[in-house]
């Protein structure tokens, strides 16, 4: 009986040594906020939209612009778009192999780069030079920074800037549309509406400016086609209306102010 009592006391002492009584946490005395903040790494916004869906929606939005360029500039526009898209896709695959990563041509980003580059070029631009611009756009404008999502410049515009610096005369040589209005004009090159107004004080018909029956780059002539593509992206909420509104609004306001100061 005495031995049992002694063992009970020893066990109690051992438990106190092994499991000492916890001291109260001093932080419990601090004021606790009503709303707890949870800190996590990005992304913070989640949606059911994927990169592939957004890219292919942009491709669809560019269809009206391409269709109008095919109508006004004919076979030259078709070959220009095909050349830039094909060169972009081939370069994309080559860069995928060089970086030992999976093929990424199916996400649509390389197709968009080729299409956008082609639409920023004049219809008479050499196809070999256009292909070179597409290679530069994908290799240096996109993959040298790490690929899609890591590029700090728009790949298509970087390719266009390269062509502008390399072929300044060819990239500013414009052709008239192949419509009935210009069928009697036997001119290889002509001025854009802005150039005609600036240097010759010639105003272009508003209906031609709206539909695209003017000289210029393949994708810049038809305002209605560009508006249709933009409205499509706004409906899908793949574009924020504040960005084009802010840009166009700034152009209208400041150009109007400078025109009133010095017409």
C-alpha cells in the first residue's frame, strides 16, 4: 500500500517535469482586429477564362479586320498574313525545342503575333522581310524574356519596330486599294489620308475612312472592322472599355487643343 502511494507520487512528479504547465501567451492581451487578413501569393483573382480562350477570342476579333484587308488589297494581303503567321508558328516550335519545353503553338499566341504584325504592314511590303519581322517578334520579343506572360514588350510591335528600323522606305510605301475608285490610277505608291492632309491639304471622304477604302497598313484602314472586333472583346469582357476610351479620349482632347492653338 505504501509502495503504491510512493509510485503515484513519483509519477505525478515525472509528469510535471516532462509536461510543465504552459505559460499564457502575452499576445493574447493584444487587441484583435475585427477582420482577419489572409496573406497569399498571386493570383488573387480567379476566373473560368483560360489563356487559350482569351487568345482565340482575339483571333476571332481580328477576322473582320483581315476580311476587309483581303477585300481592299487582294492577294497581297492574303500572302502577307499567311507568311507572318507561318513564320511565327515555325519560330515558336524552334524556340520550344531549343528551350526543351512542350509545344505551345496551340495556345494561339503565336498566331496572334503573326496576324498583328501582318496587319501593321503595308500591302506592298516584301514577304521575306515580313517573315524576318515575325521571327524577330517571336524569338526576341517573346521567348528571350521567358515566353508568354514574361515578355515586357508586345512581340508584334517589337517585330514591327525592327522592320521600321531596317526597311524605313519600304515600310512607309503605301498602295491604293484595288477597288473601282482607284482602278484608273496607275500609281505604285500614294500618301495615307493623314499624309495627304498634312502635306497637300487634301481631305479624305469620311465614308472611305470609315469603311477602309484608303491607303495604309492592312489593318488600319477600316474603322468599322476595328470597331466590330473591339465590341466583340468588350462583350466577352476580355477587354476593359476604360483603356481604349482613355487612349482615344486623350488623343481627341490634346490634338484638339493643339489644333485650336495652331491650326
